[in-house]
């Protein structure tokens, strides 16, 4: 898909009071097994086998069903996906169907041989999480001594093999002051992108609620992120931080800058929360969810086809209908480009349609479905 097609494809998702279901990304939790014990892990993953994971045959069938809907980017994740013996077989199969195959790994298990298998199986990019600017802060987050050095070794091997990699960072009060240094580290390592994630309090992350940043800190961080536009050589993306797409428009308007694909890239035509509209999560047991942090069961691929779930799940229909959003999110003129974090709303209120708890913005306009 070229840039013109992409702009039309994404722009359509922002039209009117109903969001189109244009599947762009599938995050697939192939396994919950993991060699680390990260304090924020949504899956509370452990270093042990998990029963009931989808078999190789089932995974290939589901890929066939996804291909009937779209040809999205598929992120092979976990747990630690490298602990799944058939991961490279599945990556090759996905590539044969026309998917862009990527992998989210903690990096510590990478060897020269595994990196060669990645490139041979057509994995086009990997993401490695770095949550501290040094071993002390990163290892404290990952709960395993040596995790930082292991991740850096893995990154070096990827770079040596010319395998694109991005750095992912989850922001908490423990590392928010370090974030500029983490970004500088991502640049020095040769990453192609740096994605920030705002903590969603679920899984082990529930124990970090007190470490979650405030609405004011959230806003400040996203303004800093905006300020890096044009300064950083990396592609920057705010994930689980839909407010950024409001801030981007507010700042651009104040600066007299037009929001276009040429000036802001994909950020100009995408949406903050894509759960259930352009993004879907598939669990190790086959459960389909709007995202990995929003554990609302939309159907299981062992019981229904992926196409049926994607098109007909009542939860997905809720998320695509802007008139069903509650509280100030439902009244906000930025609803189409932001949407609020549905997972954070659900974890803190019990409703996936409730207003975003960590947003301090007060809606200003009556015509909330006009393009902003």
C-alpha cells in the first residue's frame, strides 16, 4: 500500500460518527511463557509452560481467516515469542499470505543464529523494550539481573544483521525523569523508531497504580514528545496515549501548522485508540480482544471465525460507534482522533465506554463529529 492509498484508508476511519473497521494491526500473543518477570506485565507472564495455547495448525487456520479480512501487520508477541518452537514457521506462513510480520521480544534470548532465522522467515522488524537508561533502572523494572545487558546484546546482533528494530518504553513515575536519556540511548543504538507506552493498570501493572503518572505529568510528557518532532531522527509514536493526537492538533493550530500527511506522516491520518477499529489482540488461548490491555472477550477463534468476530462482535460495534462513548469523551470534539484509552477506562471504572480517567481536557465544541 503506497502513501496515497494509506491516507485514504486511514482517513476513512475518521469519517462521520461511526469509525470504519479497517484492520491494520494484529498483536498475537503466541505464548504467555517468558524468561523475565516485568513489574508492569499485562499478562503476569511466568517462566513455565502454559496449557491450551493455540497449536501450529490452529494458528495457520486463523491466519487464513485474517487474510479474508485484510493484510495487516502482525506482531508476534508474548510472553516471549522466541520461547514458542514454531515461531519462525508461523512467521514464514504469515509472510506467504501477504502479512507484514514483526516480533516483540525482550531481546535477551537473541543469538546470531536466531537473528538469522528471523531474517530468513521474513520478519521485517523487531521491537525491544528498554525502560531505563542504565542497567540499574531497567533491571529493576524487568526483575531479572542482566536484562539490560542482554537486551543490548540482542539489539547489537539485530543491527549487525541489518534487521530493523524499534525501542519501546513504558512510562511510570520511576522512569519519567529518565525518559530523555532513554530516547538518546535509542538513537545511539541505531533504532528506527521509539514508541512510548503509558501504563495501563492491569496484570502485574495493577501493583504499579501508585507509580502511574498523573494527568498533569501525562500531558507534560506528551508535550515533550511533540517537541521532539523534527529534532529526532527516529520515527516517534505514542501508544496507549491517545491524548497525543489532541495535543498534536492543539500545538499545530497554535503554531499555524497545517496537519497533513506531508507534515505529520501517519499521525495526521490515524487515531489515538485503534482498539476494535484498526487494531486487535489475539490471546494464546484464541480469545480476541480490542487490545492486550482491554481484557473484554469479543469471541474465540476456536468457536467462531476471525472474520465473524471482527465484523460482528458487540464490543467492536460499541467501539466503532462514537455516539456510545460516555462522559466527557462522548462530548469531546477530539473523540474521532483521540477516543481515550478504552483499557484504562475499563480497568478503573468497569466500563470500556467510560471517559478516559487520565485526561484533564474539557470539551469545548458542540459539533463533535467535525474534522479537527
